[in-house]
């Protein structure tokens, strides 16, 4: 059955997917999310005047570290030797968008690693700037693109032209 959940066995029990018989392939995944905040907090981050230090540099490192630990954080997720993780930030109107790209040559994809990188990067921004704005809102965390593996190329609506 094509729509069968891969992490559930025939008896309904959770299981780790066996990827032993799969052929390694080049795989890339991109995820994004935002953190909305006050003008005061956004300006302080942009200017580098947050007392805890360089918010975006710290958040970038946190996101990369989190991607490397995804297999330890997400139940049933395979621990992967990631080839590369890149975390970028863009200032938006009253928000910062984080975008993470993860890549690997492996038997399974890196979607969870990209999503974890974005999530932890945004949480780190919150932690470092919470003295300026406790009401920041993290949201919109999602996979926006993936390439490779059995399912091939996929793009979220609005990101059809994204090149990986």
C-alpha cells in the first residue's frame, strides 16, 4: 500500500525504517521558518547590540549543531553523517526568516536535519533576545524543498523554481 506509514509495522507498533537495502544517493533538503518580534528587538539584532552577543552568528552555529544531533533528538530518525549544513537569515518586516540547507550522500534523506536546524536556530534567537521581547512568535517551520532518493524532487507551493 503506497500510503502506508513507514514508521509503523503491520501490528501498529512504532519501528525504525530499515534502509539497509537502499542504494546511497545524493540528497538535499531545505527548510525555513520565522520568528516575529518587536521593532526594538529586530533593530538590536540587526545592529548587533543585543547584550548576549552576536545573535545570528550564535543561532547559525546552534542550527548546524542541532542538525548533526537530529538522530539523537527525534525518535526513530537515523543518525546521519551529514556532508554539509548551511543556515542563513533574512530580515523581514517585523521578523527574521531562517533557512537551512542540509546535504548528504546516504540511504535516507536529510529533511529532518534541515527542519531541526531551522527550529533550533529560531529558538536560539528567542533565547538571546527574550530580554527585549518576550512575546516573539516562532512559526511557519516547514520543508520547502528536497532532492534525491526514491521520491526524487519535491518543492513546496511557491518554491517550485528553487534550485538545489
